[in-house]
């Protein structure tokens, strides 16, 4: 039975490989904000937690393959959209990136607070390690990186609320997001 479930999960994964990195999350999102979430989701699927931590701290302990170079580039692009609120309330790291994505985000609501402020609510799905490895394998073999299939998502979820502000024509995410502990 376990083998059948695993085979079904792998087949489902392969059948549902449709561009998470390229699918628009919500029609209500400005392009910059949409690209931020696409980059976040891509990073979570093409790198392991250890690789993300190494990239975030600029360590030279891992070889910088094409995949990891892409993950680092995406980390830089999301870091460029961070708006520090109060650096004293955010735990600082020794690395260049104070924020390391670790989950796939599915946007469930976009609330326009004003012309220059949005609130994005998302469910964070934490990927099981074995499926991250399958996504990495698909990426490295040249297959299109796609949306995670339901079998690959851990039952561990959380709800996040991000505030975005348009400053000087650019959308920036407040670095102090909110994670909801219960509905």
C-alpha cells in the first residue's frame, strides 16, 4: 500500500508540474509583488533548507551550481523588496539575507488599504523534504519547475499576512510580517 501511495504521489507530482514559478498568484497583485511570491515559491522548491541557509550567509561551504546560483539570485530579488520597519525588532543574521523562504505560499486574499498600501494574506505550506529533492531533481534534469502537487505538501501550514507599501513607484514588503497562530 505504501508503494502504491508513493507511486501515486510521484505520478501526481509529474502530472501536475505546471509552472508555480510562472503562474500568477492573484490578479489583484501588482507585477512586482507577484514576482516576489513567484521567487519565494521557486526558492522553496529548488533548494534544501541547508542550501538556503548557506546561501543566506554567503558561505562557501557548498558549490555554487546553476540551480543554487538561481536560488541566490532570487534571494537577492526578494531582499530588494524588503522594507525595514524597525531593525531593532528583527533578529539580525550575519548573512546578507535576513529573510529565507521555507514554504510555498498560496495567496488567499489581497486587500487594498489605499493606492499605496496592500495587505496580502497567504497560507504557507511547508514542503516535505523528500519532495523538495524531487523538485530539485526535476529542475536539474531540465524539466519545467511546476506547482507543488497536493501529495507533496506537508499538513503543517500557517497563515501569514504581509503589508506592502508603494514607495517611489516600487512595491516594498514590510519586513515585520504577521503569522497567525489560529483562525
